[in-house]
C-alpha cells in the first residue's frame, strides 16, 4: 500500500511527465496522477505537527483536509512507513510524537523565505531521479529556482553514468532548477557553487572539517558523503536551463557493502542523527548567497572560497582518469571557468581537466 501511495504522491511534477514518453516508476499508461495528493499529505503532516500535543480525531482530520477517514488512515500508515512517529488509531484519533524530518513544502517554504526556492517546491515520496523530474519540469517552462525533492530515488544518478544510492528518508536528494544568465562554458562554476553550499551546510553537523574533491565530491575523513550532478540544456552561447542535483548522505546507519570503503554519512561519522530539514534549509541559503555572489562579482569569490576549503585546489598529488588516459600530477589551481589545472608528472606540462575522475595519488 505504501508503495502505491508513494507513486501517487509523486503527482505534482509527474502529472505533466505522464504526457511525455517516459512515466514515473509504477505509473501505468493513461493512469491519472492526482496532483493534489502531495498537497493533502503535506496538509495532514502540518495539521499533526501544529497540534503535536493533542489527539485529533480521524473524522476531524478528514474534514479539515477534505478526504475520507479511510484515506487519512492510509496516509498515516504511509507516514509511519516513512518513519514519522504518529500515535493513535482510527477510533481515538492521532497525534504526532515530534515534528517529522520529511522535506515537505509546507515545512520548508517559510524557512526559505527571501530565496528563489520558497515558491516552487515539488516533493515526492518516491521518484526515479530528481534531476530527471527537474529536466521534465524545465522543458514545461518551470521557472528559475524550482526545487525537486524526494524521500527516495529508484534511479538516482551520479557522475560518469554511475548510480547514486538513495535509501528512503535518510539522505537529501535535491535538484535545483536554474535559468542562469551565463554562457555554458561557465556552468562548471554552478557545480562549485553547489559544492561549497553543501560543504558549508554539512560542516555545522560534523566534528571534523569537510573537504571538497574537485569538482563535486564532499569528503570527510577521506570518504565521500555527498556529490553534485549538474546537467543542462544549452546552445553555444546560452543556457536554457541547468539542473543541479545534490545528494547528501545524512542518516544512513551503514553504507552498502560495495561502497562502504569509500562512502560515509553524517550519522556514521558523528554517531548521531541529523535533521535533514535543517541541513537542507542551511544548504539552500548558502547556495543562494554563493549564486548571487557569482552573478554579481563573477567567478573570483567562488574560486577564492574553493581555495580556502578544498585541499585539492593546489599542491595535491592526484591521479586523473579521463575517457582517454590516466596520469598522475599535482593540482595547480582552477581556471576562471572552474576547470582544474594539473601539472603532469611525466613532463608533458599542465593539463586542463574539464571532467574526469580525480583521486588522491599515494
Ligand atoms: C556524484 O557524486 O556522482 C553526483 C551524485 C549526485 C546525486 C544527486 S541525488 C539528487 C540528484 N538526483 C540524481 O539522480 N542525482 C542527483
């Protein structure tokens, strides 16, 4: 049941997508997606959260949000499945034990006041990839600043065709839709902006200082806890839209065995849980600040900040793997476009790295 509800709940953005060639997972051809479902679950959560100390009857909730009592019960079950501690049952009423850590618009939008992210928040319980949804929305004219958030991704994507493990309600899976007035050649700076924002936000939750491995890996203790995937639709001189996807491992208790050696979460590092909501809000405010700084003053402040917080900026021994070769060298700063300079060990000079895998060379 929870799965069905989750798929239905993906209505806000997926409604339009249903007209296109690809459909969200679980949605059958021609199946109507109820656009209001998300909003009403959002309303249910808000009602419970705002009345945390009192028991509200199922009938009252049903009346307030305009659904049947059975539907209220089904959604309560869905929320429980997502880890929201709702006490009570259909006959007596319900109350919430604490404000849930779910990234629903109603809990977020007032916290994002003053940023472009407050007005268009698309929240999904389950979706293939927030980047994919954001691109579909962008094609349909969604404005700059729209956010796509998911509790779970079934096809989370990472760089270089890798997947991004997106366990339910433990990580942040967020995509920001941008329509930036910059040439495509400067797009790597958007990834740096996002990396800096996520790094600064996570630093407050960590006991040790996080690092950024160019261009987008967020590291703590040498292990990766976050990454950025920027995708765009552009002409040679103009970006139609860019989607900046940010994944942060927050409350995973352990990472899957295949990546446990190289990946971690904030919870694993600090041995305590963290509020995804607070972290996301902080990150989006940082993002807004860095983005505005970038538009107003160009790349230099972003590059200076990157130099301050990334051990990979200069003098780092690295191994670079591009599609054509692998070599070692030493990092030598960034170009104004955000591209990495690496002085090669083999005497062939300094290489400009547009994309590729960077790892620390021993
Ligand atoms: C990487 O380091 O390889 C980039 C990982 C990016 C993951 C995020 S999670 C939200 C957004 N949706 C996706 O499918 N990917 C990005």
